[in-house]
C-alpha cells in the first residue's frame, strides 16, 4: 500500500475575475490588516484611505470595504463590495480597486 500523502487543490483565479476560496481568504486576511492604507482605482485615481472592513455573511473574507475620503463637505465614507478589490500591496501600503472612480 502506498504512503498516504496530503493533497492540496491548486489556487487559481477563475474566469471573469472569480477567485478561488483560498485566494479570497488570503485577500481577506491582507485587507483585515490594511487599515489606513491608501486606496486607488485601477486607473490610478486616489479614492481615499481604508477605514475598515465589514464581515457580515462570510467568515473567510470581508463582505465590504469602507473607504474614507475628504471632500469639500468634510469627511465621507464610501462602501465597496469585496469583489471590487483587485489587490493589496503591503509594501506600498495600498489597496487597488477594480474599475475607475467614475464607475
């Protein structure tokens, strides 16, 4: 009888921007530690700073990210769904969202 071994499923991003469960969990972990990071749209537009993340339906990743910004009328908060997050760059202390600010 052969030695049993541990088998792990591969981590792949599916079509149309879908993430595997493992990559969602990793991105969620990075977001949870990213409070205060600068937030940019994918076109480079500065949106604001990551205020906090909200966990409501999922335990492995946040449901929403809350971004604070300053405008003419004072502080504002914008809420984006988790699937709007393209990446977290720890070295640069930035979060990149899919799409642009105008979308």
